[in-house]
C-alpha cells in the first residue's frame, strides 16, 4: 500500500481524493487540543446517547480546530516565517 500510494502521490486524482484527509492532517493539532473540551462540554447534554454525541463531538471538534487553525495558528506561523526570512536575508 505504501508503494502504491508513493507512486500515485503526484497524480491529480490522488491529490483530489485525499484533500479532506490532508486538511484533517493540517488541523490535527487543533483536533488534539479541542476534542477533550468538546467532549466534556457535551456530556451533560447527551447523557449516554452515543450516536448523537459522537456526531456532535466530531463536528464541533473539527469546526473548532479549523477555526483555531485559520484564526490563530496560520496567521501566527505566517508572521513568524516572514520575520524569519527577513532576518535571514539581512544576516547574509
């Protein structure tokens, strides 16, 4: 499977099909940070109704992770990269 995936990695079809998975990879740190907060906040609401709680937990966790990526992490990283590049150019 790894060899097959490596062979098709640059295929436009492969890139199109794996776009959602790659996006989840981009926001995965936010998913890690937010999942427990969402689970704890939804426990009193769903009281053991697992199907509903799973749906809402996944949805809200991904929503919060995407929000924190686009509103906090990505702008911070872009600012840091610009500063790093500018400092590097000045040092040379």
